[in-house]
C-alpha cells in the first residue's frame, strides 16, 4: 500500500509533477509519502466543473497531446467536437482527432466523417482507427513515444478506454458496452487515470464528459477557429465585428462559400460563453466590467444631453 498525504498542497491532479517526501514508520503495511509541492503545469485540460459551476476542474495536466476521441458508430456532432477542440487548444498541448470504430462505419462512413471533421478541425491531424481491425493504431502509437503523455477526451462510449487497452496489449482499464438505440455510453470510466503503456509513453484516460462548460480564455477559442480568425486581419477595419461592415473578409468568405456561416456563429457563441464564465467567476474582471458599463452609461447620458 502507498498512501499520500496531500494536505500541504492546494490541488493535485492526474499528470501533475510533484515533490514528495517519504515518511517513516507511518504505514505498517507499506510506504507513506507526504506531498510537498506540485510543480507548474506546462499544459492542462481545464473545464468548468459540472457539479459546482464556479470551480475550474483540471482533467489532466502536463500532456504533450490531447486526443479528441470521436466514434463512428453514431452521427458526429460538429458543435460538440468544436468544444472539445477549444478545450484541447486551450490546454497548450497538441490537439489530435482520433476517429474510432472505423469497422462499424460502413463503406462511405470514414471518408465522410473525415471530411466533416476536417471542416472544423483545420490542420489538426486526424487518425482513423479501429481496435477490432487494428487500423490506425501505429499512428496512435506515434504520439505515445517514450517520455510523452497523451490525454484522451471524448463522450462516454466513444472508445477511449478501448484505445488504452489496445495500446497496452491487455485489459488494463475496464470498457463498457453502449446502449442499443442511441449508441451512447454508460460512463464506464469513473475516474481519471494515468497509464504507462509498453511504447514507453503514458496515456491519461478520462470519464466521458456529459457537458462542457467553457473555462477558457480567448486564445484557445481563437486557435480552434483559425479559419475565422485568419480572415480578420484582412477586414478593412481593425475592429470589424464581421456583421455588415464594408470590406469584411469574413462575410466575403461566407458569401463565396469558403466559410460555413455556422462556424462564425459557433465562434461567437463560445466567445460569449467564455466571457460569461470569466465574468461570473472572476470578481476583479466583474468589477472592471461594471466600471466600463457605468462609464458607458454616463457617456450615453452626457451624449444625450443637448
Ligand atoms: N466495433 C468496435 N467497437 C469498439 C471500438 N472501440 C470501442 N468499442 C466498443 O465501444 C464500447 C465503449 O468503449 P469504451 O472504451 O468503454 O468507451 P469509453 O470512451 O472509455 O467510455 P466511458 O468510459 O464511459 O467514457 C465498448 O463496448 C467497446 O468494445 C472499435 O474500434 N470497434
Ligand atoms: Mg472509459
Ligand atoms: Zn470582418
């Protein structure tokens, strides 16, 4: 038995690098450690906690890549994949999309799924896999080379734990069946776990996420929507809102069919959500906003005066 006393640090999560000290003679049947320090994270997957909406929850940290696991046994939800991509970009690690269950996708399925995902993921690598046929597994291995850590992100039943087992060559984590009818998972994995796989790397398996509160700053969203943000510098006005301003490159791309208008509305929606979360959770920011609104109201009033 190994026991760890975490009372000295504020928070510690899967993937964190820590300094520990071995305690003597405290555990009769094993080793006992006291956690002294959690080192700064070089990347972190953070979401708004679902239970307590005012708290950020670190799902995994210090990973090199985040694999967004998208199953092909059900329809793809582009808006959900977009959210996963924002979270992955925001983490500071490299995003990768892994399409799973290629064996269940039928003949045309993989190609159309790849096209659908590419439309929202841009240059992010996409790997088509099946743990049944072994397809795509070498490409997954390439991301889990010695010393590298990969975190898996996706809905329940998407095949995250199955990937871990396929990489390990044995059943190291439990997998579950999906419900008939909607192919949804049953939340088989209930905790986050780091598993060292035979390739020498490590994988962080996570429970399927039901909802994804945005706890990200604008940078993560801008990176995930580079198809929109790359166009902004081409707009005639620096502060273009991409509505009906003359010379708007974003609206021009929509008119020519180069940009799906849904991408612009998703981008705005997520920015709005992130700003809302920040306002709600960051008191200092809230105060600043109040000041700005007050100032604006006063300006409005003075402008209204004759
Ligand atoms: N046919 C087929 N089934 C797969 C594949 N990958 C996973 N599955 C099945 O999909 C179901 C769900 O897989 P899991 O690996 O438990 O999914 P998960 O993402 O870990 O789910 P949670 O732990 O609930 O978040 C299981 O019945 C797996 O056997 C695949 O490549 N092909
Ligand atoms: Mg699982
Ligand atoms: Zn514009």
